[in-house]
C-alpha cells in the first residue's frame, strides 16, 4: 500500500500527451489504467469486476459509479490479517498463564476473601475485585507494550537490524487489534478465578455485621463474627474501645 499512489485530478495546462513508445524509451511506467464500461453493466457486475481486478493485479482499484459516488478495492485487508493464526496460539498460551496465576492468587487470598465476607463483601463484589485487578494489569501491559515496542524499534534501527527507512506505524490497525486482544484475553482469563472467588463468599441478605441484642445495664453481650485465640489477644483487641472489662465466656465466643 505504501507504493500505491491515488491518482489526483490535474488541470489541462499540467498534462502532456506523448506517444507510448517515446514514454517507454524515457523510462516511463504505467501507473494507472482507465477502463470505460458499457452502460449495460449493472452495479453488481461493476463491483464484482473491481474486486477481481484488485485481487488479481494486487493494485488499488478505484471505480466511479453511475450516481457519481466512488468505491475502492484492494488486497490490503487480506495482508493485514496475515499471521493471525500465530497470534491466536500466543493469546491462548497467555490466557492460560493468567488463569493459572489467578487460581494461585485465589488460593493464597482465601483468608482475605473470608475476612471481607464477614465484613459484608458480596459474591459479585468478590468477583469484581479480581476482574478489576486483571483489567488494570491488562491496561498497564498494553501501555507498556506499546511504548516498549516503539523504543525497541528505535534501538533496532540504530543497531542496523532494521533499515533506516523503517517507520513505526503509530496508528496501525494491527496495534489496535493487539491491544484489544490483550484486554479481552485478560478479561476472559479472570472470569473463572473470579467465579471461584465469588463461590467462597456465603450469600446473605445481611451484608453488614450488626451487634445483636440491646445492652442490659452496664453489660452488653456481643457475639463477634470471629474467634480470638487467647485472652491476651482479646484484651488487646478491646484496648482501644475505652473502659472495658474482659469476662471469659463459652469456648469460641467473647463477651465484654
């Protein structure tokens, strides 16, 4: 596509008509061919002819319809997706790597998930936590990869690996496609671990812990949603709540 020049209209004072033999002797080449079709050619036949010419000659084919509109065909979209099968394999391997890493993260953070569950974390919020984390990683990886590729192209060009005429295409559709694939692969890879994290949380209508029962006099028995292993740990827990008195209760509960 870089060698294709779209013909531009010129005024007659800038055009010189010469014999074809003389033009060839001077080193001239054929840059454009005009084809005049009969009026009996339908629009479907016209478009089919443009597609066949563009595919066969590997050249940009620009057509002018009867209503004055123009249409262009080329093989460029086919070249754009060449090698996509290799990207699919790499994307699958990357997604599997992310899934394994997240499954390990879910196992390591099981206690943390249970703690958040006692504080009111819902199953949807537990799943959203992992999805948001992986989305941030995806955006960060796409950004670092984009600028890393630009810097690497500069280094390779200075080292002579790439030609001096190499230009990093900042607005290429391939770059957009790769970024979208990275984000989609991270989102799909986070789906199953996020589902496992949501299953660890016990659904309940009450998402926030509340103290049960009113106080009786100066005594308020409050069953806590966790267990304190020792009396010293319980006294340390209640040390910041003001004037409290620790009274050992039944095993597995606390009373203050």
